[in-house]
C-alpha cells in the first residue's frame, strides 16, 4: 500500500470544542462532506475501543450515496483517535496551540483513485469542518 496521506487545518477554537464538534453526530452532519453538492444526512458515533462510527454520505440530488463506517482501535480522549475502515486505518490528532487547535488527519490511501484526488477530498472535508467550527 502507498505511503500514508496527511491533511491538516488550524482552527480558531479551543481543543475541547474542536473535539466535540469533530466527534458529536449533532455536529458531524453539518460539515462531513467534500463538496457542496453532497451532504451527510445521518451520523452515529460509539466512541470507545471497538465502537463504530457511521456516516451516510449522499449527493443532494440522490444520484449516489454510501455509508462510511469505521471501528475505533485507539482513543486518547480529547487528544487523538485511530480507526479502521476497509482494511485501512486513519488517525486524527488534536494539537493544542493555545487559542487555536491543529487537527491532523493521517490515513491510508485506497488504490482506486489518484493520491492527489484522495488528499484533496479529505482536505475539503477538513476545510468544511474548520469553517463550521469557526462559524458556531
């Protein structure tokens, strides 16, 4: 498998709020999509080792959709977590920068799409997250 991909964003908010908005399904449905023509109508999150995170991703016109489902393998509450999905893993870290929080997402790429496309998609979702947190 190719090297891991990393995307980052520095958010003007404290780590507790950033963690909550990233892991709470009430918030996840408001930012978890890469393009404005898509949305995330539902999300659930059982945040414990072995717990399942599930988000429904759909085109707003109903033309396509899929469930993104993961299982947690490591959690350090408020700091980072790792999950498995489809034989791949991802780790999300939250770095306290004082009045800001850096979110670092590192994931195994899949083999169907170009690396740059995957990186751009995950970065777009993280950018949506940043915009959502800073606006609320």
